[in-house]
């Protein structure tokens, strides 16, 4: 998976938002608020973590107290939220 062209993340105050720019803004004209974990996952995908397993491993490495089942659940929720920004 990868983030489609035209979607970027910007810091806004103490949080982050994903926005569409250029041609992508014709499909999506809004913002997605990301908590720190969401921003971490977005950045991980942008940097090449292109499978659920790689993303889960990154989460478990970053958040030492996180259990695998919770990481997988949180990852699924994140991917469902940003699915329209992703492509295989």
C-alpha cells in the first residue's frame, strides 16, 4: 500500500491533519484529523511500510506497552479511516 499522490500531512497546533492538494482535492475537499499515532502510521506508510505486518511491527516497536491484538485493531481502524487516500 502507499499514499496516493496529492495527500499530505501538516502539523496544525498540537495535532496533525491530512489534506488533499492539487487534483486530489477534486475527490476530497476536507481534512482528516490525525492523533500522534495516526501521524506515525501515515509517516510510516510514506516511508515505505507497505503492509499490515510492517505497520504492526512499527507500532509494537514504537509503543512498547502495546499488545499485538490492540495494535492490529487500531491499525484496522486507521486504515479504514484513510482508505480513500491509499492505493495498493
